C-alpha cells in the first residue's frame, strides 16, 4: 500500500474523480481516499511512476503534495 496527499478535494465528487483518474493508470488498483485528510492510498502491481500518478491528478485539477 502506497500513499500520497492530495490537496483540493472537498466533496465526494472530487474523491470519485481522483479515484477514477488513478485507476485508469495500469497497475494501480484499490484506491482509497480519505476526504478529510486528503490521504490517497493505493495498491500497485509492480512499477508505477509516481510522477505519472501525480500528473494524472494535476490534469484533473487537484494538487498532489
Ligand atoms: Cu468536489
């Protein structure tokens, strides 16, 4: 289980958007997000480029830390 913090999520729609954006990346699955803390947890199968993950989040308008 890996995690990162994301800023800018303020409702369940934001959570769904970020979840979907991450799940579209090959090898990322089981995305769990705590809205209050902005903590995004996820499982990966093998190598995932953290920068690609962050880019997917930025692309939909949120800010990874
Ligand atoms: Cu929202």
